[in-house]
């Protein structure tokens, strides 16, 4: 029987837990006792329990703003690939200590996600999984759903908070963790390393070149080529991999309107497609100035080709192959066990010792301020300005609705600490609460000899080197064994070195807390690492601000569905050709309904089916790279939907095929009912 890549993807990793909604709602009766808890004993590479889990976290694929480019005109209109949460739990069998590592196919892991996930984990598992030992991070795809932050700076472009997408993302993360928990079994971990030189370029070379020569020499070509892989095995079988590499999730540009995981999502898809039940995450590290658009054309993103989808595939494939090479050469680590530590800090009000500043003088951070260079965007990755809709200021009704038309005074000392930045928007002073987080978690995780510096920001490669160095110093380990884990547990935009900041390129304009933002992080992470080294609990620190209470959605809900005039749901409006060759695109258009009526979580909106001796077998669905779903309204009817499904026919495909559409129509009473359509058959070969 033929199977889809989705069944291979979920495989054994999804066999022990039911639907995500019931699970997250706390309806499961599973014990909070560690699954598969082993007696004390064991050490080193063999002394672990390992669990992995994966869950669908795809939100709204149509009619809502997207996240990544902060462009109000980038409204989702379909699906290229689903977004997934990939979770790993690693338990030291000797001590019972454990860590949870989750990488999500979304642009940013907002504080809203973190504050939404942790209570659900507590409800299900008690005190087993906490802020201390759970790391949530994002791949930074710029093709994910918007409106899932509680911070107005990030929800403005989506015209407010989108609860449906937020719930899908939080539920997906929790489901993935629960599956990893139920999957725990004795296993081993090994560490692999490699380099990749043709999947990133430095998009801010002018700023990079202002750093001291000794630091620049650490990065020939002004990139960080390091590939680091954790290889997870059980009983002689490989079950998972975590592959860190620095490059932005911007292969799909701001002209894209399809939800997808971008190049890292493609890399995961490639690996998981070959191995049933295998879970392959591709998290970010210090990617702040690393772009996948290799041509470095200043006017628009480009490279390796002029086809953005092809660029995404090429850069994703290169990460996959580099990850596999490092995976294959992985070796046992010289140290076993796991450890974690966390402390909240107020990044808007840190007094910095002179030992952490380039000038050797004390300094301070300020409330968040976005610079003009930030509003101007990174032209290597954007066709148009990010946050351009903010430029209208008080005349913009969306900005005014959130209180952004106010003009709070910026004190002279704040301007001094932010200089030479030209302050465009004092985000940290706007009502009713700071528009980006001020109080954020800083976290360190250790897995064997590998230490992760979990920071709620995107860090340039030299800034990352300085952070890694202070942590390595405090822990007395090699800097090569310390990685930046960016986009962790919250999101506060960029971190540059003070030297890079002075040039006020895009990254410097988005370094929110002033010229010495990095110096503050160096001080705080050095202190945190010293506490980890001594085994001294650092205390939780100040409480983060819960902004969930005031989260308006400024867009009206879609109207109840109606079929296109003169048609019924599922009617074929445009049929495929009767015959195709491989490499061509088979396309069909259906009378459909709004895709947001049901996200088809861990299901599919479409199926490509092949005729067999016993009927029709599904060979591809909406998670496959070869399929695309596009949604639009017909002219003159704002309650009807046209759904276009495209299938790029893979090489060596022969037979008779058809395409099925699966949707859900919503009535005036709010209830939904399934609808479907089937194309005429067509021949390939």
C-alpha cells in the first residue's frame, strides 16, 4: 500500500498520543510521573532516557497577516508546507535531571507562546517541566502565521491578535512535548561537527568590518559556517537529530503568500521523509546577520537563483546534507548528564560593569527603541520596507487603535545610551505597556558537553562569539562547546556588538535596548553561567508582564460561506489536462470554503491519489513540497472561495492520478460541515 510522507513523518513518534486539542485541554489521564523513569545508574553517552515527538502547529493559511517581515500587505493566501513543533526530552538516568528542547517552524517564539505553554505543561505534568528545564525556540521562518504575539510591535502588521493561530501553535508545542514524554526510552547521544559555506552570506558586512581584527579572523568570509549535530539513538536505531546552523529563514521573500517552514522546514522535511518516525530539527543559532539570499543584491533578495521556492529548496538541501555528514561522523561526548538554569532580567534597566563594555566604562540599557534603520529593513532580504505602515504615525488607524499615535518623551539619558541611533519609535514607552518585552528569561542548557546560550533575540555572529566566550569562561569549558540558541522563550529583536551598532545598519537599528545591549547580555549570562558552575540557584528574577488581557483583533471575522454563484461546493472550475509529463504542474480549481474554518491539524486539505488495482491510494498531501494550495475570493463575492491545488509531478512518476480537495463550510449559525471535491483523472507518463 502506498503511503504519504505525512505518515512517514509522524510514524512511531505519533502513535502513543491522541489528538492535540484533547491532550492540551488536560483531558488525558496520564500520570505526571516521568514516563519510562529508570532507576539511578548509568553515565556518559549511555546514561540517558531519550524521547522525541512531533506535532502539527499550522495556524491560519488564508486571510490573516503573516509573521516575519512585519508587512501589513503580506496576507496569507494558501499553504506550501505545514509548520511543525519538534520536541526532544533528554533525561540523565543517574540523577533524574532532564531538559526539554523544542524547535518550532514559526518566525519567533514569542513570550505569549512561552507563557501559554508553561501552564499547560504544569497542568499535565506537575513540576516535571518548568521554565528552568524547558527551552522553546523558533526556526525563524518568515512564512508563518502572524498575530500570535501579545506585543503590539509584532501583532500590528496582522491587525491584531489571532487567537486561532495562537492556539494552534501553543497546542502543537504542548502536543510535541507530550509525545516526547511518552516516547522516553534508554538511548545514547553523540556529537557531530561540520562546516557549510554555501548556505549563508553576511548581509551587514559594513557593520561586521567594524569589529576588532582578532574577532573577524574567527569568521573567514564573514560567515559562521559551523554545523553542530546531536545524534540521538536507541537500541542501535537512530531516532532523531538536532542540527544547528546560522542562516535566516528568508528564502521565501516578502512577496510570498504561502505558509511554510522556509529553508529549515525543507531540511527537516527532507530528512524525515526518508526515515519513518525520525524527528529532525534544524534550529537557529547566531544568525542575526546571516542571509540565505546568496547574491547579496541590495535592491531585493536574490540567490542562488531568481526562483524563491527553488532558493528555499537549495539552501534547505544544503543544510540537510551538511547535517547528515556531521551526523554520520558523530562521536561520543567526553561528558554526560544534563543541566539547566534560568533567570528573568529586565533588559530595559541593566547597569553594566565596565569590564563588559569595549570602552571599559560603566554603561546602561534603556527601554526599547526602534531606530530608523530598523524601519528601513534589510534590503538583502526584503523587496519593501518592514513596518512601513508605521511611518504614517498618527494618521494610521491601526497604530492609533493600539495607542501608537502617542508621543512619549524620550529622556536625554536614553538618547545618549541609544546614540548614534536615530530613534523612530520608542517602543518601550508606548501605551498601554511596552510594545516589546522588557522582562525576559535568560537560560542555559547543557546536554553532555554541549552548552546552549538561550537568548530571546537574534544575535550577529561576532556578538554570538562574545556571548559564547563569557559563558565558556565561567563554566571553564571550550568555547567550541558553547552555542548560541537564538529565538528562545521570548523575542526582543536584534543583538549587535557596540561596534556594529555604531554603523546603524538594519540590525543595529533593531537592537532595542541601546548600544550596550550585548554588554548587558554578556554580564547577565556570565553571572548565570557562574551560578550554574557553582550549583547556586540564581532566583527567578522579576516577573514577566502578562499582556494577555488586552489583545484586540481589529479585523472582522470572515462571513459565513456560500458556494460560488451557480455552483455547489466541490465543483471543479478548472480541470487538469488529460495527460502530463514529469516536471509539469497538474492544477485544478474547486468551489471551496474558507480554509480557516478547520485547520485540518495533522490532516490535510488535499490529496494526490494514484489509481491502483484496488482503488485510489494517496501519494501526496498538503505537507509535501510538490503540492501547493492557493485560496482566493471570486470577483464580486466576498463569501465564496476558490481553492486551487497544484502538484508538481516528481521524476519517475507514472500512472493515472486524481486530486481530492477536503474543506469545511461554515454556516450562518457558526456550525461547519465537511465538503469535498474530486478532479477528473489524468495520466502521467
